[in-house]
């Protein structure tokens, strides 16, 4: 095969030289803790349930575990704020387990009536964009208490 | 230099250089496949790794034969390397050493096959079965070629045949021998016994660690010795020039044979045997020409 | 704007146990064949078990789904295997996983679950929680070997074998260098995907699970699933999305066939061919990575359309890569086809006669190499195939060489298809998410995967879920033909014969079908005859 002579070697120099991937290559997802509202849409959409949203006292914790991630990018698709993005990083092997976990801790608002933490501050503020202006204390009521409270 | 000392040098050379030739063959094949390929010393690295590891004997195998086979195989080829002039022209040759050479190499192949049978693994048994079939067919062709060359050279000792007189029978014989060297080295399309995807490395499947290392070294030495005999048939001079030409020619031969190998698919056993039987005709022609004095 | 590709694609007919055999016989005589079947535990809905038999009628462009039900206290229906051989495995699977009995089935043994699985425990029943762990009964696993004389050596091929890319187990009965019989046992890679999807996954998570049924043909599985749901829910998928789907399906076909050519060369001892084919294939992987963001797990399908669009720039880059891929593939193929020793090892080897092929219900290149003119893209047009121009190669050699030639032709047809798609990509949306999911609606999606017809059946559930999901990969239908192809052949040819169906055990196994005993019925006759003949 004169083919071989004309082509030369196709072996790439990786790992001794970097490998190029397209800009929209689906690599490691990263949550921007400054944008995330803790709404949990990503967790619902994630097929392997690599993202879990839990409540720990005052905080809502969004936990992304790369060990389960399939790099599909559904989280990125559904996030209303664009807080989670897939980077092009694919060299994820590590001897350190902690590298595979990302935690975003978001402080929660307590209901002024029943005292239960019911939403993150950030999400509450964001949701004001969508709902009509709510006066005063009604804002700080959890959904159950708000439903029971008399309308002014 | 005393024959004993030069023999020692030759044996050392053969053992050290053989894996290097394999490395060259692997590299050439890789480049023909547009790959980078392993470094030329890789076969040495692999051998060293294997020799450091323990051999595991399968339960249910014929332990004594399984352990004996690699030792006998390697000893046979090393013994052959004592009287085949390789790096240095002088060695301990004797009358009939050509025949001894052919049979020592056959003995090594035989013990490869026996080792396979001894492991009692069905794949090894199929592989050994194939190895024996191929061996018989090879010997048949080789017999004619050797006979022809002996008649042509006027003697059965290497000393008489290195180099061969320039005659028609020699030319035919050497070319035929060159083909046999290719076949005997278990190169594709003749690697029927070792067919990796079909029968998982055949006779060698149960060998591991040191035993596997010895078997592989045997195979490498065998190839080198066959090249050596072929080259000895044609290199007409001696001394340092001979040694340098010899080494250079070895490198070239390895590269050329590897290039050929990259081009073929594997034969079925029956097809390989058929080819060899037909090829015996070439050996017959050589013998006939030699007998006629040509 | 959009086009529902699913109009009149299938018809679900409730049949009574008395008439089912007759109906099946008529359909077979009309040129139909058995596509797949599933058992469903419908007790929470109506107190009954149901069996759905999907029969592919290519001439009429429709799948006829025969539905049988049985009461809870007596979950038993008549088997249709005596009439239609191709139903054997599906019925065994339904029996194994759902616990429906099939009367007069010739060999109702376990197919998927391991031998030491306790009796009476049926994982796909709705009262079996998906995360329940079951202890083995301590029985012995292993193939029940055929009895042979001493001259016959049994050569095990698997479950782990360097020549195999997935675990499976073939037991070859060999006399010197000839195969006198073969047994198959598979389903080592059963992963319980159906149960998983039915229990804790949502509608749009399942395409990602489906994609991972197979590492080579994932896109076709996610597409078939989405199509099944789209059928059931009557979703109008936008045209642009249909074109993009077809694009990725054809890209997948090309990569799969080039992979196969490489493997075939390797098995025939021609490693250089393997290297060159896979080098050409790299361009195709680059195309996939460019368009979808990953070389293989495209993740492009969702119910209602696709997730990623194609820019003009990407189209240009793709066309360039395509040209390189096509040119290099052609060069390597021309070389290989000119190698007499390779062709000789494929010609007349691994023969599957047309009659057997039809009865077993083989699909894809295996069927087309045995003279059966069938292709889901043409017979049941889906995605954009109704608009596209392509030939369906059919060869009559019935041997490994014919299967090789069919795939060569298909590869170049696919190159042409990709170009047609890129040149005629319609404008518009790429997804339609405005639909509501009906409850307990049946849907069937089928695609022509690289290996043949891939069928997914779905029963929708409430709350963004599915009640029942049954994928059936093409290799499932092709495997029963392998022992027939192996019998009488040289053992050296076994790998290339097995490989000639382009087996995808991961695809087959997700359904989990096990036990050598299954295949035994299909070839017990010839096997014994073979041994007898040689003994004389």
C-alpha cells in the first residue's frame, strides 16, 4: 500500500501534546455558584441522577458527582439561569475523590409564619421577575402558609 | 581467534540481537499501517518483563512436559547457534551440520507443539495440531532444497556451503530457501498455528512468565538463525567486512520480510499445507539442477 | 410544517387465544415475519397479563401487533412458536421475565435470567421493586453440553475470549478441524434496563439510557425509542429535526460498517486492513464529535425532535471530512476486494439459505445477503427517509462474502445519503415540546440499524413516564441463525462466521436471553445428523 507511504504516521502525540476538541465538545459540567438558584431542574433532568439537591438546615445543597455523570448536557439544556455549563475538559482521572464532587450551598429563607426554610434567597429574588409584585410579608411565606393566608 | 571463543561471541550475539530484529519487524509493520509503532527495543523490554514473572502451570496439564518444553526448545536453537557462523565467521562446524541445523530447528518447533498439547487447553491443542501439520509440510519442502544445495555445493557441511558456488542450482535453491525462511518464521499468511483471533495464540496460550519468555526468545532466535544461514549462503568474503555486511543485511531482511507480512491475510491450515507441498516442486527443481551439474 | 411519520405505521389488534395461530400463519404466508414480542403485567390496570406480538409486514408497510391477554389467576396463552419459529425467544423471554406461560411452546426454558434465579420470581412484574436483591438458589451455572462421542472435542468460545468484544458463550463441537455443532448462551450483559426505565426514569431521560444499550449503534436505539413515544403521543416532529436524526443515523451506519470491515480483516489475519479501515473511520468519528459534541454518545435525540442544530460552518466542515472519509474508505476497500486470499476465505463460508433466513426472521445485511429484500427505511419510512434517494443492496450468495458486499454497498449509499441530507436540510425548529402524553397508549418505533431492524415498543404511563418499554435489537433475530451457519465449517472460520452477522451482544443482552438450550431446538436436527454422518 503506497497509501501508507503517502500518509505517514497518523499516531497523535497525545499525551505529549494536547488534543484538540471542538468548542462545543461535551466535557465536564461546572456549576457557577454565583448564578445557581438551587431550583433543582438539573437534578430532575439528569438521567443518571448525578446531581442531587438536598436540604441541610439553613442551606440547600446542590451536589454534582462526576462519577455518575454521562456528560449528556441535559442539565445545561434545562437550567433556567445558565448556571451549569459543560466545559471542554475531559481529562478527569484523578487519585483524589474530592475532585469529582462539586457542592453549591445556597442559604434558604425561613417562612415568617411557620419557620420552615422553603426556598433559597436567590431563587426567591429571581422568581420576582416572573410573578406579579407581592406585597410585604406574603413574599416571605412558604407556599402552604401563603395559600392559607387571607388576600388583602 | 579460537573457534570456542568465536562461538561464544556468536551465541551471545544471536541471543542479544534476535529480539532486536523482532522489534524492527514490529516497527516496519506499524509504519506500513500509518502507525508510530513501538520502540525497536520493545521486544527486549517485553522479554525482560516476562522473564521476571513466575510461570503458572495449568492444573490438569502434563506438568513435566509443560515445564520441559520451553527449556528444550530454547536449548535446541542455542545449540544450533553454536555451529552457525553469525557475527564471526569461525564457529564449531562439523560434517553434516546442515542436517543437524534443520533438525534442531524442527525439534524446537516440535517442542512448541508438545508444550501446547501438554497444557491440555483445547485452543492450544488445535494450535499444536496445526503446528505439526505445518512442520511436516515445511520439512518436506526443505528436504528437497537442502539436498539440492548440498549437491550443488558438493558437501553437507556448512563449511562447504558458505558461500555457495555461483550456479543455477544455487540461485534457485537460495531463492527457495529465502521463501522457506519466511514461512518457517510463522509469518502471516503462515502464522496458522499462532492465529490470535482464531485460536488465541494457539500452543502458547497457557504459557506465562518465564516459560513464555523462553518460548518467545526461541522463536526470535530461530528467525535470526534462518536469516543467518541464508546470508551465509551468499556472502562471499570474510573478516570485518563480512560482519558489517551481515549485520546490515539482517536489518534489511527483517524490514523486507515485515513489509511482506503487512500485505497478507492468513491462510487456513489446509491452504498453507497445499502451498508448501506445491512449493516442494521448487526444491525439486533445485536438486535436479544440482544433480545435472548446473 | 412538521410531519408525523407514524401514520398507519402499526395496528394493534386484540385476538382471542383460539384464532391467534391462524392469524399468524396467514400473515407469514403473506410475506410477513416475526419482529418481536413482549409480555406486560397489566394487572394494576385491568387485572390481566398481556402479550404483544409485533409482526412486520414490509409489503404493506405496517406492523401488525397481535394482543393476547390472560387472567391473573391463570396467566397462560397459546404459543405461536409452532407456527412461527421466530417467536421462540420472545415467548421464552416473556415467560422468564413476566411469568406468562405459553402452551405448546417447544422449549419454554429460561432465556435471560441466570440458572440459579429462584422460580416464581418475575422481575418485570409490577409488584417486583426494581432495587430488590435476589439471592441465588445455589444451582450450577454452565452450558448443558450436547452429548457427543469421544472423537468430538468441545471448544468453548467465551464468555471471555480475546476474539470477542463482549461476553458471550459459544460452545463449538469440533472434530479435528470441522465444527459438527454449536450451542449459544448469551445474556451475560443483561443490565435490567427495561425495569429501570419503567421504574425510576422519566420520558426524556430514557433516550440516554437507550443510547447506552450499545456502544456502536446507540443513536438508532434512542431514535427508535423516541419514535415509539412520538407514535403513541401523536407528536409532530419538525422536519429539520427529522433530517438531523437521519443524518446522525447514517453517520452511525458508516462508522459501524467501517468498524466491522476492520474487525473482519483482523479476524482473517490481515491486521493492516484493520488499521487502515479504522484510520478512515476516524474522520467519521470527527464528524460525530463536531456535530454532537462527542464521538459516540451523540445524545442528540429527545422525544419530539433533536437537541442540537447544525450551523452552516459545521455543514461545510462535515462535507470536507466526509470527502476524506469516503476517499480513504474506497481506497482501502478496493485493496481488500482485490486480495484473493481474503475473498477465498469468505466465499461459500457460513451459508444461510433463504428459506431458513425467512423462517428465523433474520434482519439487516444478513437477510439481504440471503436474497431477502427488506429495509425498514424503505418499507416503513421514518425520519427523513421518505424524502431521500437510496438503493437497498440485495445479494443471493447467502455466505459471508455476500454479507461483506452488502455492507460495502450500504456504506457508499450512506455517504450519498449524508450528502443529500446536508444539501437539502429544511429550515425550522429542531424540537416540538408541545405535546401531552396520553395514558396507556401503545407506540412502536423501528429503525434500520447498521445490523438490521431495531424495534422498540412502548406503553406510555402517566406523569412523564413509561409503563412498559421493550427494545429488540437486530442481533436478537440474527443470533439463532449462527449455529446453522457454523455447522460443517472449519473451526478456523468460526470467528469470521460469527462476525459476519456483525453481532452486538450488548444490544441483544439488554433484553437478556440466555441458555444454550434455547438454540438447541433450532438446530438439534442438523446437529445430530452431522455427528452421525461423520461417525460413519
